[in-house]
């Protein structure tokens, strides 16, 4: 236990935690989720979820890692042998996510390169599915579930993504993860600020922002909106993925917990807000240029980033190459710093469990997920990617979060002990709100979400 690696500085840890949190979810998920769920009115459930679940759980996970000084499985095992499986379950979720998260970063890498001369042409949707992804049902008449051939255009950047990620992890916590985030995150912030500034000065930007912020209070009481807010907070803060426990297990004994959690949580949300502004300003420009309503160009996920944005970049008034490179480049940086954290969870878990060296754990754990991810670089890849993503969202995140709060607060009754631990090292003390949020509010809301989800799946 004495030989555990450590962060070099407090800033190093915070940057790594922010690096994990700020990812594809901020840039392509948040703007659309907010827009779809009430626009300006969404901020109410969103902030509620952040304050009552996001930050309290982040504090809980930071405390678990800091107190028990282990990867997620080892920390849960040290708290109580009966809960080790919760850690492994979270590690398993992370493992699945890593396999396809890497693929999307690989696409962003290709598109960074394509952006220089808008290689995607006029028909950006056709280019994505046909020429670039070679989707099997589009180009060679196979069924969506067929694997087909490996797609070299995806395969090559994917190998690059894994070389970078595993290379960073090989170097360890201080000289790998910390240094990578010290470079990636400041660069990402600068690049993203440039994008946002350019976007809000475009013609039509105001109409886009108006569409984004205009509050629609009519749906505020509908459960779906609250489910969306909690789902976004969990995914976005990388909570219940074993990550934050792992990262905080590398803190030195005297490091602050509570303040670091607040800094991480608010930085992530600020970045989300910034992304929402940038994305919707650009969508407003696009709508204006093609004479349609913002609603007609708003899209989510893959469609937003790889179909609509290339179109926007095509229509750009000058320097469109630069704007494209900034946009896709920031997806790559945000994605890589998250991927590093996801893979580190199982590297660390395997290291602790089997007493492997870091290098061996990276080679085995990281190597395995890299190999599996090659499945998504085939002509049938998109089909599997959708399936994996659906599976994770239905059975993973919120449920794993629910189980962990119930185990810690109700079964093991550990909250008072954890609070004492956090208060002992932190810049400021936790009030009773923390225990109330974790033991009452969060289980009720998440339990409700889970039941709601079940009903939806059964009907
Ligand atoms: N928090 C990251 C994002 O917003 C996603 C992520 C989820 C990263 C799970 C790691 C683990 O994109
Ligand atoms: Na995020």
C-alpha cells in the first residue's frame, strides 16, 4: 500500500479530474439534451441534479478513493468485503465504454484532418455513412449486423488513439496522466474559447442562442426532463464509472476533498454551458444561411458533430479550415483525456487485484479493450456502437450510481465516517446537506428513474 503512485500537485489532480469529466458528453450531448428538455427551463432540474446528486456523489467517490487508497474494487473491498463487486461492476461499465469511446475519438481525428480542405464535400451525411464509415448496408448491401471488412480510414486513427492512451498510461500517474492533462486541458480551453467567440459573432447566432435559452416551462414537471437532467450529470461528471475513486486514490494523505469536488463539478458545468452557447450560435448561423428555423438544423450526437458541423463549416464565411480544425481538434483533446481516465480504472483494478506491474496491467487490460474496439472499425461497426451505447445507458450508469449510494448510506451506514474523513482534510466542512442528499434525495430520485426506465422497456 505504501508504494501507491501519487499526483505531483493538487492542480495535477484537479486537471485530471476535469479532463475526465469534460468530454464528448459536454460538447455533443449537453447542448441537445438541454434544448430538447425545456431550453432555459432545463437549468432548474439540471442545477438541482448537480447540487443534490452530482457534487455529493463526487465528494463520496473522492472520499472513498482517498480514505481506502485503492482502485474502485479495492476501495469498495476495504470498506466492506461484501461490496467489492460494486467496484468491478463499475469497472466493467467503463471497459465497455472505452471500446467505443475510442472509436468516436478516432473519427474526430480523421475529421480534424478532413477539415483542412473540407474533404467531406457537400453531402456530409452521405460522406459519413458511405465513403468514410463504409457502412455495410449502405455500400455493400449487407445486413446491419454483419461485420464486413475492416475500414482503413477508421482503423488507422483508432490505432493512433490507442497508442497515445496506452502510452500515457504506461508512463504512470504523475509522468503520464498528469502531464497529458496539463497539456490537453489548457489547450482545449483556449481552442474552445476561440470557437465560441467566433460562433457568437456569426450572422444568426442570436437566433440560435434564443432557441437554446428560451425557457419552456410546460414540461418542467414531467419525469422525462428530470431523468434527462440526472442522466446528463452522471455521465458528464464521470460518476459511478469507478473513475473518480481511482483518481482520488492517488491523492496524498493531506489533500483536500470537498473543495476539489466543487471545483471539478463547476468547471465541468461551465464547460457545458460554453459548449451549449458555441454549438447553438453555430446552429443559428446555419439556420440563417439556409433560411430555415433553428429547430430544423439542431441534431444530437453523431449527427451533430459529423454531419451538421461539417455542413456549418462548409458554409463558413472564410477561414473555414481553421474553424473545422479547432472544432474537431477540441473533440479529440476532450475525448482523449476522458478515455485515459476510463482505461485507467481497469488498469488500476487489475493492478491491485493481481499484483501486476502497471505496465503489465496496461498491456493486458488496455490491450484487450483496444482489440475489442477494432470491432467498431469494421463496416458493421456503427450497429455495434449503437447497441453498446444503448446497453450502457439502460443498465449502467444511473443504476450503478443508485446501488452505490444505497450500499454506502443504508446498508453499511458509512456516511458519518466518510464525512469525518473528508472534513479532516478539506478546506471547508460538509454540512448535513451532504448526508441528506445522498441517503434520501438521490436514492428516491434515482429509484424513481430506474422504475420509469423499466416500465418504458417493458411497454
Ligand atoms: N464525462 C465524460 C463526458 O462528458 C464521459 C465519460 C463517461 C468519461 C464515463 C469517462 C467515463 O464525455
Ligand atoms: Na462531462
